[in-house]
C-alpha cells in the first residue's frame, strides 16, 4: 500500500500514472535515437525495458533526458552586411533557468534546444540561416521552448507531446510564403512541457499594431 500511495502525490503531475500509448511514444523516440546512432543496441534494449516497466511520468524523465541535450561544436561566425560576423549557436540549453537567442545570430542547419524545468526562446526573425532548410531538435521536460519565426518562414512541426503541448502557437501575423521561403523543421519531445512555434511581426513593431504577446 505504501508504494501505491507514493505514486499519487496531490498537485504533482509527474507522479500521475502513464498509459500504454505514452510508453509507445517514448519507445518510438528511443528507436529513432538508435537509428541516428545516439544509442547502441544494448542501450536501446535496456531503455525499452525501463520504458515498458515505467509507472509514472517521472519514471520516463531519466530515460529520455540525455537524448535531447546535445552539445554540437560551436558554429563559425558568418560574415554579414557591415562586416560584423553573426555569432553562431549550435545548441541552446536551459536547466532550471532561461536561455534566449535574439537579434542577429547564425543558425546552423541543425540546432538542438533542450529545456529541463527551464525556458528557451529562439527568435529567428533577424537570424542568419545557414541552409534553406533548418532542423531544430527541440525538447522540453517540465519546461518550455518557444520558437519565433517571421511571416515568410515555413514551419513544419513534428514533435511528440506526452502530457504536454507540441505544435504551432497562435500567430500574431499571417503567413506570407513563397517559392523561396526557408523551411524550419521542428521535432522532438514535450514531456509535461511545451514546445511552440509562433509567427510574430518584425522586432520593434508597435504593440498597438500587432497586439500583446
């Protein structure tokens, strides 16, 4: 009886019981990681066993946490107008804290964002993209990741929410897409967290025009 009582802590959603569908979602994340070479077969088998033995959402956190906190080598600065290079960031991490990428900065073809009980903001409205198609691996565990894009960027959001939210937020400006629009692909996992992509007007736009956000 003591174990049953310990898994039902009032006000603590991490202690809520998970469903078979939740276990299968995490298993798919693990298989994808193995396919990318981030887990070997022994590790995959071990983590799958832990996944299907998990009882609560808290049990799933250590199984997936290290799969999303990737730290690629820093990107080389890219020259821009005026001769001042844009600083590159290949990853963004917030662990019980806050990380913001704003203004002019270089986004490599692949960027990793991981929030653990923290908050990340990736503002791409003035960013320098390194490729026509950019992949952002954005995952949040009891935290949030917000990706801000301008009207002309095309967003493809394909993440896995588990007792969380993963998708397109409420845009403050209409999409204005064309054949040359760059594509932002967002994928990852939201475990009791939130990952959202939202379109906003250019920085400095008066709030009376675009509304509050």
